[in-house]
């Protein structure tokens, strides 16, 4: 490998969870995939677009398996590794599981990145895995035209405590654990038009949010009031909210004023939009009704791809305060009740 160190984001056509195929394209590709078939111990597969697969081993243990990888959302190799690892681990936490090991997935453009840069990416991922208390036990690498990094993660969960994106009930409160705006911030940073001091603060906000582990998901699995969970990533809040609606056979309403935004996003969003937010809206906008007071940039924020975003929970109303207290104690200071589930066809209505 050469010792050049170009900007990571300059080597990729997209970044973070904004690289994901749009929800509409993914549904089309998976439409004819077989279901459970002759696998009664496959407790969670692809049928509802859940965050990870779950396979029962015995009455008290099931394996949670997932893989997640993407192209750089930031230029710092170590931070890229940390963000990608936290994002991959989130799928296990969103199912109520506890990760036990990870395998690295690495694709690097040989001759374009230095060995030190690639090593820093791997070290970043290993650092987050160590924080989660698990090893990076192996992996696979290829020569690729664009830099790609992520993890395959294996975890364990009690079959009776699996958190799914199904199971929400009419009257449930919707709770979001992290602020929105990762895609907006990434777009602003890539534009390179922010004053240096503002750029540093904006970057710090992105990294702090995207490297915060969603490990609280394992604790939520023990709370009977939590009926459904998913993590909010590339499809945005609306896209992943619709997955809960479809899986539960319910409608949802979201109060935009209650939705937490990361610091500075409200000022940046009218100027910096992401192509992925536009693609997301094109895929599912017909399933969302917006009150007339919702501006276009606010709609984009709700469809903004979140790299290593927060968890979206459907919680019994009598348990909402206890869940919020649990989240804040775990360090999710922006956690907020943003709406609720209602009877009706699987759609989302957004009020100002």
C-alpha cells in the first residue's frame, strides 16, 4: 500500500448509513425471498425488516446475528472505525441482546490509503468493541475501489425477551433516544463551508452521538412495558417508524416539535440536505401525512439517514416515565417522547 493519506470521504461516493439502498428498492429486491420455511428455531428473519436475525438454541438462549458496513462518513480513520463499529453493534442491542464477539469486514482501495490509515480504522473498531466488552475475533478483507468497514456481530438473547419492530400496541408512547441530524451534519462538513470553530463543534457533535453505544437496549428487554424497538439508521425516523407500523398493523403520529435534534442541526438543515433523505422520502412519502406547517427541511430531517442513530421505542403509557428515566441514567440526555401509536392502517401523521 502507498503512504498517501487522501481524505477518506473523497474516496467514496457516499458515506455512513446514507449508503443504504432506499427502502423502496430494498423491499422490491426482497419481495420474493423465502420465509421461515422448515426452520422453526429461526425466531426472527427478514419478514419484517428487523434489525438482526435471531435463532433459538434452547429454551433460555438464542443467537442474535447481524452484519453492517459502509463507506466513510468522516475523514479521520480512527473515528470512522469507531462509528462503523458502534453502528453494527446497535443491531444486537436493538433486539434486546448482548454482543459476545465481532468479525471485521474490510474493503480498502490498495494504493490509495496508507497502511497507518487502515490500521487506525481497525483500531477504532476494536476500541468500540472493547468498550462493549467483546473481542474482534477475526474477519475478512478485500481490495475494493472504495473504503468499506464494518462488523459482523454475534450476540445472545433470551428467547422470551427479544425486542422486535413488531408488537406495538395502540396507545403506546413513541420514545426516541438520540437526536436527529447525523446526515445533515455530514453534509455540512463535506461542503467545507463552515467556519473552523463551528466545524470543530459540529464534528464533535457527530462523533459523540454516533459513537454512543445503544447498550441500554439490553436493559430495556427486561422491561415489560417496552413493546417494540428498532434502531433509527439509514431510512431515517420516518422509515424505521413505518417498519414498526407495518409490523404491528398500526398507525403512528409524531409531534415534530417534540423530536430532539442534535446541537446545531436546526440551523444547518435548511441549507444542507442529503441525497439519501430525498431518496427515502421518494420511497415512503405516500405513507406519511404532513401537517401544512411542516417545512421541506423539517420533512428532510425526519427522513435524514442516521448513522449509528438512536433507538425508537413503543412503550405502554404507564411505563413511559420509567423508560425515560432509565435512558437518561444511561446517558441519553436527549431522549424524548415524540408521539404515539394509534389504530389504523400502517401510516404516519406528523404535526408541527
